């Protein structure tokens, strides 16, 4: 039995929920902002703020009010990988609405 490309794409999409998940799982809500949070520290140094310096770079952490808000989950995940490579800290990407009351 032969199948067409279209049928194969549909089979793969159905089996995996799309290429990497649904659109919202991959890119998040268009109006949602994201922050990079690390665990195991106090509230005053919990969120990613910026990378400063040049060789050696230094990652600055701060409170939620100073945290860099990323426009998409993908851009926040890129910084998450950089933090993992530079500092080795466990971080996670969370929507801003998770911390707002």
C-alpha cells in the first residue's frame, strides 16, 4: 500500500500532536510574556535580568520587578540554554502571569 505525502504528514501530526506540539505549546500566547526563573535562591536573586561584561560575561539575577520579560517562550528558552552553559544553574521558563496576582 502506498501513501501520499499529505497522508504521511497527517499521520505524523496526529501521532505527535503536530511538529513539536501545538502552536501555543511551542510559541505561547501572543500576548503572554515569559521570564527565566532559577530555584534554590532568595526572591532578590531569583530571576534573570541581563548578561553584563565581555569575556568573562556575568549573568545578573534580581527580583521579579527587574526580570527581563521575553516576548516568546522560544526566546526565553534560548537564554535558558545560555545560562545552563555559563553558570550551570537549573532554570525554567515561566509565563509572567504565573507570578502576578
